[in-house]
């Protein structure tokens, strides 16, 4: 066995974090996240892969209730605007869903993207500029999984106007807000995602999203969705 191989229980822990991660909007407790734990989670995010090793992220930590309240106002306005895209029962269902925990979560974090870090040329970004944003998403996923391993729930609030969010958080021009996250200890993690449990959408079988060698060439054998667990 190589010295850097994962032990079986360590490998199981990685898969457990992945499969039990949830987008948490409810069940937050008032228990504070201590600085050591929060910085440990953010350090895990900071160790995400990034195109050209550009590390283009920043993390704005928000605990102040007044700031949270201003972000909550942005959410409510955008929720109403987005709900106008739906009609009838679908709109009522949408408005009934719990889609954020801004005020309930002890910590909110805004993750941003700086496309100019280390200058205009970044190895690997010249052909696909979006890889900078993709790198920030890798950091967010690292944060999410590390938080889950710590017993901390994370919810991504995407129903906000980024231009208004930039004003509230005093984010300078050229810096892109990518994710507004709610974080906190929770009373429980749900067995299945909220939107699946509410009947909004269901998880696709793995076989439905797999092609082999080229687009459209499906595998006709059996595919197990939980092979890693």
C-alpha cells in the first residue's frame, strides 16, 4: 500500500460526506461556529483546484444581523420577481418552498471571483475563460463537503440580484459574487434533498446521464448509482 493511500474508513468518510451533503435551508440552531472550525472549513475551500493555480476566490464572512437583513430583503424581492415566471399551482408550490436560511444561520458567506488575480494571463484560461468561475465552484464544493464533515449545514441562496448584492457587501467592480451561503449547525440532515422530498424534481438515474466514447452512445448494461458507498 502506498503511504498516501486512503485507509478504507477514510475513503468511506469521503463518500459519506458526498452522499449526505444537503442544500440546507432549515433546521439551523443558534449554536455559533467557532473561529477555528470556520477557518478550517475555509482553508479546505482555499485548497480547491484552480485553473493555472490562480486561486481566484475571496470569502466574505457575515455575522451581522443588519447586513443579513438587507440580503434577506434582496431575496424577497427576487423571489417575487422570479415567481412571476410561473402560474397557478406551480407558482403556489414555488412560493411555499423554504429556499433560504439567511437570518436563521449564524454565519453567511459570500464567495467571489476575481478574474484579474495574478494579471490578465492565467495558464489554461486563455481558451476557456469560464474556467476561472469553475475554479470558484470547486472551492465552494470543498467548503460544502468540509462543513458536512464538521456537522455544519450549508445552503446556497441563488435567488438574489448580484448587482444589488454587490452594493450591500461593498464588492468592488470587477469582482463577481458567485455564491451566497448560509452556514450553521443543524438539528438534522435530511435523508434526501428538500426539492426531491417536496416533489419538485427527482434525481436522475446515473445511467441517464452517461455516454461512452461520444455523445449519445449509451451503455446498455447495468449501472449502480451507489457504488461508492
